[in-house]
C-alpha cells in the first residue's frame, strides 16, 4: 500500500512544479503523463495546476505510433512514464522532434528499453529534494489544464481541452452522486480516462474524502478490496458489470460496505439482479469527455 495525505500531495507536487519550471516549462506548455494509477500521477496533475502547464494523460498501454501521434498533436515538451512502458516511449521518441525531457518512475524495470537521445531523470530524485514553494501561476477558470484524447475508433484520436473551471467543477460530482461526508470512493479505472476522475479522484480532492485507488481494475478482488478498505462506492463501465456478475456466487456477496455502484453501460436486465445480489444501490450514468452526462 502507498498512502498520501493531502499535505504530502502538495509537497510532492510542489517539487515536481519546481522541476518543471527549471526545465523552462511555461504556462500553456504541455506534457504527457503515461502511468498507471500511481500517486505520482496525481502529483504531476497538481504540479500542472501550480505552474499553469497542461497535462496530457495517455494510457500506459499505448503503443509507440499512437503515443507519438498524441505527443506531436498536443505539442508536448516532455513525458512522465515508468519502466514498464519506457520501451514504447523510447520507440515514440524518435518521431517526436519537439520532445525535450523524460521523467521516469522506476517500476517495471528498464532493461529492455533501448537508449534514447533524451536522458530519463528519475522522478524519485525530484521528489527527494526540498524546494521553496513555487509562485503559483496566475491561471483563470478559462485556462487550459489538461488535454484528454478520445479513443480514436473512427480515425486519429481527438484532443479535448479541459479548462481549470471544468476540472474543478468535476469535484462537485460527488454532490450529484449523493456522496456523504464520510464517503470512501474506490476506483481501479485509469486516471487517463474521465470516469476515474469524475467518480473518485476529483470528488476526493474537492471534499477531502479518503479515496482508495488501485493500479488497475480487478474483478476477482473487487469485493475483497472494498471490504478491506471500507470502500462505500465505486464505478464500473462497459463489460465490467457482466464480468463481475459472472463470478461464482458467494454466500457473503452482500456482506460488504459498498452502498452505491455508479455504472456506465450495464445491461438493463442486470440492474435489479446486481443490486439484490450485492446489496447495493445502482446509479446508471452516461457521459462523454467532450459533453455532458445523464444519470438514471
């Protein structure tokens, strides 16, 4: 387990912000974060807010050609990655003339990654150095904060610019979902997509919840994780509900602390059986990164 207090998030984000500024990053400049759900992902996001720069979240499973497209399309100057996807980043680097720096999280090993023209600075070294508090960039609600890309199923991915106002407003989604003051939201969905931010991360940052985050989703350990950490709500989408329901029934299926499951795309015929089996309330939602949403 890794634990971060809100004070630690600020301290680490400030160290990353100072490093970004030392690299000449200016308000409006972009950089890619292609990581699993590590604490450093959140800290890099906060560092972007502090410096007025724009973070571009990219799924760490992305192959080099698609990664290079998003780096170039967003005109990103740097990439934060990990050992487990450094080889793909190095392969993409050759096609990214505007790329200037790499920050590396040492997880997953780097032995298979080829050498590149840009040195990869260990993020652990950045986070180990005390620095003065940076001067916060004079952002406005209309200032861009992140660019999130569509899946690209009908062509090249499209970058959707999210403003500070939009991102901050996502924190209020806990109120929309009916989160309580003692809520403990859980997610195993990737921070590189809107769902995890909307249902867990942003509401937690806004309201001070103690969120529980997995590196990635696991259907077989979902209820074990929720019981162990006292999680009260989580979100699922696509084929995940069917996969969860297809797990062998257990006598203690409904013996869990979860009260609310936020779902996107659960078959209507599964709504009532899912609620009854697991003893939860279901909230079915629909939304898009570039538009609004609907809750049922």
